[in-house]
C-alpha cells in the first residue's frame, strides 16, 4: 500500500499559518530580529563524504530555455535546477520557515534595512569565492525592475557593502516579505551579471550540485563534493521531460525514473497497493488558473466575469481531479499564508454568464485558446472549458501544442490553463506576478489601481498586513483577472529505493541533498 504523508492542507496547519503571519511580517518591522547559524549546525550530508548513486525525476515539462539565469525562469524544472545549483542569503527549512544560509546572522536595524553577516568560505563551482560584490550585483539587478523575477523584490532595493563579511540590504520603502525574498533570490557571480551571455553556456552557482549537461530535454547535475555544508549524499540528479502522461507513469513503474512530479489521480491509482512506491504531498501554495491576455477581448471585465460563471469549477474538481484539488474563493491558493475567502463567489450560473457575454459583446466574440499537457488532465479540462464557453455564445478556437511550445507562446493566446505557484512561501509572490515586467509579460496587464493595492500590502505593518493582502487579492478576484480554477496540491510518487526524500513547501528541491538511494 502506498503511504500518504501529511495531507497538503494539513501540512500547512493553523499553527503554521499563525507562525507565518507573525514572523513574515515581523521580519521587516521588528527592531531586532536576529538569525543565528548555531541553530542549524553544518554537517556532512554524505555519510563517508563520497556521494553515490543517482536519482531521476520524471517531469511533464522541460526547462523554459537553456539560458541558465534563475532570475529569468519561472517553470518547475527551472526552479528544481536552480534550487540545487545556487545558494541564497537565507533558506527555507522543511516547514517553510526562514533559516541561515550564506548569511549567518541578520538584524533589522530599521523597518527598511536588514544588516547581515555573510560567510567568506563559500565558492562558486568554478572555484572563485562568493563575495559581497556578487551579492550586491545579484540583488541590485533585481531592484532595477527589468527582469521577470524582479517582482520578488521592491524597486530600488540595493545592497551596501560594509566589510567583506558585512552587508546591508535596504529597500526604499517597507517591504514586508523581505526575509522570504532573501531566502529565495539565488546568488549569482557578478561576472555573469556583467556578461549575460555567460548564462547561455552553463550555470555557475555555489550550491550542492554542479551543472553537468542539458541534452534532449534532459538536465543532469553532479554532486559538488566541496559544498560548504558538506557533500550531498547522491552523486547524480537528472530531470527528464516526458510529455506523454502514459509514458511518464510507465517510466516510473519500469524503474527508468525514481520520482514522478505533480501526478494525476490516474497516476496515483496505478501505484495504489504497490509496496515499491510511496506518495509525498507536501506542496507549495499553488493554483491552477486560466491565464487571460488583457490586450484582447478579455480586457473587458464583463467577459472575464462571464467565464467565471460559465465554468463549473467544483464539478471539474470533483469529477476530473477526483477531489484532490480544493476549490477556493480568492485569487490566492487556500493553503497560502493570509488566504481569506472573498464575499463574491462567482458561482456556476450559465444564464448569468450568457447575459454578461451579450452585454459585453452583442455581436459575438471569439477566443483563441492553447492546450497542452502541462497541468494534470489539462486536455480534458480544456475540452470542458471550451464546451462551456461555446454554450454561452463564445466561439473558441483551440490549438494543441507540445509543452515546450506551449510554455513559450502562451501569452500570444487569449486563454490557456496554467499554474501559479508561490515560490517563496509568501502570497506576495503571486500578487507580484500581476505587476511590472511579470504582469506585462504574462498577462499583458498593467493596472494602476492594483499597483497601489500591491504597494500597500507590501508596506503594511504586521497588524495591518492581513487586511492589505486581502484588499489586493480581492481586487484580482472581483475583477477575475484570471480564471481561478482550483488549488493544485502537488502529489509526487517516489520509488522506495530513494531514502530520506522530503519536500519543503516550495517549488524547488532544497532538501534533496539529504536523500540517498539504496543499492
């Protein structure tokens, strides 16, 4: 019988919700919030110091590209790779709480500045040391606001170097999720930031694994046996892209892959009762949405609200997702810190949807939709969505794409099913996706009113942050900026030859260095 570890919703229980609410907010407003490296003593991960064996992941998507700049990637594989190749100033533990990493101590000197003591014994994979200059170049670049992941930081954020082992990170305004952002931002070599073409060749980080190769949609990493925390236990980690769902589960059952990610109910059924596998379901806060492009017909809010009423979200969750995914009533996942149900529910109501379509486009409207296999059961769900829209008077032109083509062209279609994930265990990540370069690039969306609400949520005091986040999330929900289908709880099927495999509630594989394989 496969074993189900803690259920996704329970994995982020009420105690942890309250902890996250307080500590995330306190992280930027307390006068003396200090992290001590002694709480997390360094240890060699490989028992005899020598990594051995291999772990192979089977994924439903390839990397976004072979441009190995983590600030330019957003997909699952991009973050899986980046989480093992790069270090950050802080890191997340198994519960999603912030702990030391390159920064061993930190203190909020005021509500906009955090002073940090950094390690001086960390090296990039090419042997060059990680310096305060590298950290400054990494964070200052995000503060310019020109990159996809600039939304994880505030515009104008910068690093002041006080000494070789002392820095200050300063935000122009109060930034409530600063500590979580610093636990997510990957530290890069300044030479690569100054010469971006370097990212085309390979990734040069300071993490527990080194970049080995990328061939035929297969990314291979090798253990960094000189890693400052100690060598990882497993020598080789491979991320394989297998587009076809049947081929993926077959690869798992035949032993070609060890871990299958983001599986469907059908995949779970295939291993039920099989003692060779177990299921882990610790999930980052994530949701399945239909991305709308706001530079076309879906720029009209009445049409977006019509779609919300036209699609039976709860029916899809029950019948297609087999109850694995929870239907929420907000623009945030239900297991995200600060989630609050909105008053407007947009219940399934085809008659109301049809009236809104007629009001918005009395002469009819056509939407272009792309579909693929990125999301479990995506093609089946997309068929239901297209049929639902046809029934309320919308013509839908559907084009099926290979996942790689889908990922690189989704923002040229009016609508497509996709996933939004909170990379840094804070709702600001998802809220920030609707702003700046990310908002323009993903949604063709730029709304001054929303930007004001987002800014207020980022600068809110601890006691006001819940209300401020709810205001920003509520604006997205009430205007149905995207179609919020359901949460996506991440079920991974793991071959029992992989020992001590655990997941933190984040996108990447930060705990993988502790896993090993049996002979």
